[in-house]
C-alpha cells in the first residue's frame, strides 16, 4: 500500500488525510474508491488505515482522514458533534471526486463504531455514494444511550444536557468532561482501549458535553430506507456489549433492499487486528460487497 498525504477543507477547517493506493496502481488509472471512517475517539492512523490495507490489496483506492478537531485536523479541540462529522464525510467525498486516482462515479463508504451512523446518514442524503457499509454501530442515539445506562443515570444525563445548554448560551462554551462520561465502555472494549490506544498522545482528551446532545438527536435508522436502491452492508459483533446487536437488527429492518446483515463472531473490537482470522473473514465479505462499485 502506498500513502499520499493530502489536505482538504470542511466548512473552513483544514482536515488532514491520507490517500491510500494499491501497490500496482498506475498513473492515469481511475479506480473505484472507498472512504473508511473512524468511530468515537478514532483517528485515521487506527482503523481507517487498517481497513485501507485490506481494501487496497483488493484494488480499491481509499481516503482516510481525521475529523475536525482530531489529530492534525483543524477545529475546536474537544468539540465532537455528529452533524459536523457528517459534513466532514460529505466534503471528503467531494475531495475524492477531484482526485485523478479515483473514479468519481464509483465511491463507497465504510463507517466503524460511532462512524457507522454517520455513513448511513451521508449515504441517505448524498447520491454520490454508491454503496455503504456500517460496522458495529448504533443508529438511534437516544435508544442506545438508554440501553447502556440505568434509569437514574439516564435522567442525570438529560439534566447534564440541559445544564450545558444554559452554559453555552451564558458563557459561549460547552463544558469539557471525560470523553467517556456518558459513553460507557464495556469491560472488553475498555481493556482494548487501555492496551492499544490510551498511550497515544492525541487519544482520550476531554470532550464537550454537547457531544452527548448530538448523540441524543441522532436517528440514522429513520433515514436508512433512503439509501435504496444503492446497497447497504451491516456488519455487527454477535456478542457486542458496547453497541448491542439489536441496533444492527433494527437498522436492517428499517432499511430497504438491497441490504445485507452479517454477524461478526466477536464483540466490539476484540478482533480488530491485522490478519486476525475474524477480521479476515469480515473483510472478505466487505470486499465482495464493494465489488458492486
């Protein structure tokens, strides 16, 4: 895989990215292209790059980038708003369509974790997306938050959101807090984060409480049917405790054909390693799916 550093703008913020090219890419070729998108607290250097290693071997051009406010991308540190990440992805599509390496009429999206709802919403609104894969995500923010919190904690979250609204209009700023204050990690995912990610300097910075409000307002499931007749691939860990499997089942039920529901024999990211057998199986299915491009 060859890497080309690129930059593009998203609503005034310069975003940092990488164009990933197959080793056999020849100048002048226009290849089908895929934008792999990271999840919460993710970076291009993590899962987008990992997905790209598989996809470039299969002949695809990939564009990985960091959302605004992450890594070297411009933006307000700690500001994580799902609607703004959706804008970033749409602007990444525009950027990719200008590249000589990519066929502008054959572009697909992958969204991982929290990024899965982002790509569903982008594909529903943007006909330039010809195929989309949503992996280990959640698709109705309020439903998901309620499912992973007690009744009492849920009402505390609503109180935090209301207090933050007041803070924003009286001080101009959302309160910064622990990034996992309202986004609880299950034991397996937390262990993975502590071993694989916590030592990265840019990881785990404080996040504005407004992020939680953007989750509560997100409903990708309501838009899923708009993707058809373009295909949707939903992959989900059969034993995922961070984002329950019911999220994938509900999205599949709401989507129109053509659609695929694939069960990963794993949890959330316990298999997300280069050449892990379950990762290999998942990517075999993902690559086969994207042959539609």
